[in-house]
C-alpha cells in the first residue's frame, strides 16, 4: 500500500525565492505536485511513496537539501473507514 503526505515548506528569507524551490521540487521523484501558498508556510508539496519510511527518506534526503528550504512539516494522509 502506498503512502501519501502533504509537506508544508518554509523558505528562508534572502536565500532563494519560492519559485526556485518549486522548480527544484518538480525534479524530485515522489513529489506529485508543489504550489506556492499563503500563510505561515511558502510551499505545499504532495508526496506519494511506497510507505511511510520512504516518505521520511524523501523529505530528509531530497527536500531538506534543496537550497533555501528552512523548515518542513510533514502531514501524513490517512484513509478513514
């Protein structure tokens, strides 16, 4: 069963711009889409991977390493029955 997550991304002021982060996210396998948003975070990305551990690896190894990413919050999607 696959896992889905919403990742809220805060971009560091003065390091890069939001558009550059979104462009970088488009090259990350497992990122379904990313958009700029208003509020306390700058970008929201939707991820889909094989399991929760793969989501965690994707965030730490590929999203946190993008220049300008200051902080993330990962919200795992749940299926309610």
